[in-house]
């Protein structure tokens, strides 16, 4: 890699941004549905059922998001590993990991490290 760690940090950040957000959402969701909403609804009899439902759903929502983020982390580590072995496509400019995307002008590769696009 030409420009060293700044580019590679940026690439890693972009690669792991989404699973990290999911991981945070899992804990936020667990807290939100597990204690914030039930507390909010606990005062009124009308919403008592909703509070119970929210408490019951909290664990499932939290577990679901946690699982999704774990799977995503594994996929990202797999991509990183394949890239480090030289088995995946890489950027024509800096050699970073590329995403395959479909744009208005057809499929292209978007570099996660330097941000350049290349037509396929
Ligand atoms: Zn690049």
C-alpha cells in the first residue's frame, strides 16, 4: 500500500462501520425496549399491555441485532482475510479493498481506502 496507515485505517473504519453501528443499536435497542418504553408506559393502564410486549420484544430485538452485527463482522473479517491473501479484487490505485456497486452507468468498483471508483 502506497500511503500506509492513514489509508488503511480509513478502509478498516469503512469496512467495520456498519457492523459496529449494529452492535451499538443492539444495546441501545435492548435498553430502549427493555426499560425506557416500559417505564414510559407504566403509569397508564391503557399502555400496560404495550409495556409488557415491549419488555418481551426487547430481548428478541437486542439478540437479533447482535446476531446481525456478529454475522456482518464475520463477513467483514472474511473479506479482510481474503484481501490480505490477495484473493479478492483490489483498488487499481492504492490496492485497497473494493466494493462492487451498480451505478447509473453500470457496475463499478468503489475503493474503501481511497474512495476512487473504477468502471468494471
Ligand atoms: Zn483505492
